[in-house]
C-alpha cells in the first residue's frame, strides 16, 4: 500500500508542481514537502485535510488506506454501464448538498448504488414537474 509521502508526491507530479510550488499552496517550505515525500515526516491533520480538499481526493486515499481516490469514483464505476444514469450522476456529483451521500455509498454494492441513483433521479424528475 502507498504511503502518504507517495501520495503527496503523486499529486504534486500529476499537477506539474515543483516542491516549492506545492509548498506555497499550503504555506510550507520546499524542505518540508521533501520530508513528507520521503516519509521522514508527515503533515498534521489540518494540512492533510487541506491537501485532500485541494486535490479532491479522500483522506483514506491520501493516507494510503484506500486505493479509491474519491468516493464518487466508486459510484461512477457502478453506473457506467447505464448511459442515462451516468449522465445524471455526472450532474449530481457537482452538487455540494449531496457530498455526504457519496461518502455513505462506499458500503453499498454496485447494484444498490444504481438503485440509490435511480431513486434520486425519480425524486428530481418529480420535483421538476411540480
């Protein structure tokens, strides 16, 4: 399993950032970023949250506990074989008011995730018809 240092480096490189640029985003110096990436030090909890939020990844993924970067990825995989649900899901995942729902679906099977998305879609359609 990856370490938090591995994940920080991965995010930095994916976003074409130098250690200095990464540090400026979070108010830390280049040497601190280097220490994190070499697993000689770890960020405090507040900084972990800021990094995860900034790069839109889960804390579990950032800390190497999970290989799922974002809970919404799991939902996407569950509905990708249904174009209508996938299109609806792509609209839903942008909504702030539903982010808690995404976290809760981690414990559901793909079949159950599809059912939840279908229910939300039916509610949305009913509300738009009122």
